[in-house]
């Protein structure tokens, strides 16, 4: 498995205002990178993708101390890696995370909250089908 998390790549987003709202204002996540990893997995699961260019930097992934967050990033990278260009795959991941973030924001705006365990429980049936699409020959 490739360890993308050991490289000095920047976590970034085109949705800094939403990250500020969920992390700084509402305290729904303890850090931007916790929210990023959740949005990344949620975006992957829901096949969401943002067309906007992510420009707001958060942190270099190799400086994140939470190994579970780094593992999530590495797993998603290895699922999406087509064996060609690391930078293209990384950019795709950033846009998937932004797509997931847009979906989470929509849920939050509609319900005025969201419960992560409920979102995870709802996703069980989706993952059963999604896993079939994510088979990567490089794994």
C-alpha cells in the first residue's frame, strides 16, 4: 500500500468558510483534518465531486499526528490510484472531499444538525454496492 500520508502534500479546500463554520463556530469536528477525512469518505461513498479548484491550505498531511486520519487518506488514495499520476489522484481526492463537504453542509442546513453515527449507519447499504465499483487492480 502506498503511504501518501508520509508526503508533504497540503490538505486544501475551496470551501474554507464551511470548514470554519463546522470546526471553529459550531465545534462539530475538533480539527479541519478530521472534517476533511469524514468529508472525503462521505464524498467517495456518495460519488460527489466538486469542480472548484481547492486553494485554501490547512495542513501538510505528513504533519498530522492522528494515525487514523492518515490511514483514511492512504486507504482512499490507494482505492483511487490508477498507477499513473500521484498529483492527479491527490487533486481528485481534494475535489471528492469538497463534494462530500457540500453534501454534509446541505444535510446540516436542512436539519440544523447531523449525527455522524446516523450518517454512518445510513451508509451501510450504500457501501455494499460502492465497494464493487472501487476494486483497484493496484491493491
